[in-house]
C-alpha cells in the first residue's frame, strides 16, 4: 500500500545551520507530495507541495524536489531560525483519493 | 477567511465513557475530514465526507466511533465507549471538494484515563 517514511527526530540545530529532513515514499502511480508543519498548540499548515516528478516546491526559504527515481521528497532550508522549531510531516495523496497519508513527523529544535 | 473551528480544545474522560467532538469547516468547503493523530505518529484518516455523504470510512472503528455531517456543514465525531488507546488529537480538516487546499483545525486533544 501507499506509505511515507521520514527520518526520526528530534533534529537539533543551531540558528543559521543547514537543514535536511529526509522523506521517502511508496505509492502506485504518480502521487502528489506535501510537507506540512505543526507549530506547538496549532493545527497542521501546508508548507509546500509538488505534484509531478522533478517539480520543486518552495515556501518561506524551505524547498523540496520530487524525485521519482529515488522516491524521495527531502525538505531543505539553507539557514534555519529559532522560529522554525516545529514538527514537520511529509505526506502524499495518490490517485483520485483525497486522503493524505502522513509520515510519523520529525521534530526540529533550533537553538539560538 | 475564518479557519476550521473545533471544540472542545481538550477533553479528559475515563475509559468506557462517551465523548463527542464538533467541527465547523470553512464556509463553502464540500469535503470534510476527521483525522486521528496518536502521539509520535502522523495523522491517520478516520472518515471523509463529501457534502453530507460518507466517501471513505474504511479506517473508522465502527464498533465505537461514529460521525455525522448534518446538512453538509458542521460535523460531530463520537466515541462510545472510549478506550485508553483512543487517547490522541482529533483533527478536523476541510477542502473545497477537489482534495486540494486542505485546511486543518487546531484539533481536540483527548485523554482517556
């Protein structure tokens, strides 16, 4: 079946460090891929998305490229800030289904 | 634009009791979803409504969980009787009807003791 695997956290970085959070997926066909962010006490917010191979999604300095050959959608940011501390979820939507399938989430902690 | 409203924000109940959660989606959104997020895991879809009809409830434990969406707007999710393993955050989301443009509510955190 369809699934998403994320690197386990927590990931602890110093401010201005480079961030990578790995995400790989298993799906039939050509899923759409998403990164959601969950700040403490808040709901999930869409961070970025990509709908076809080689698409690059970007927002707020974050970016991820849809790599079909490696079935990956890794999240990157060149210089993290304390305000980026949150839990990040990779997700996919496959076929005609509206259902989002999420990974287990990766907690990011950025220290000043 | 108002977001997806959920209540209550927190709920603590004893096992075998019943509980209900309420969700008001974004105005005009045809599709409404309930997700369960257990601590340390990603959200999992429980049920999806299109207007007031059920599209997908394959992951809903129907012996104890029920949900309805009256008049295709508000929705209520009920658990009766609750078990310890139902402790989780229950997230409501809505979308215009195409599966794109999901908006999530802040969730209801349920603790079963």
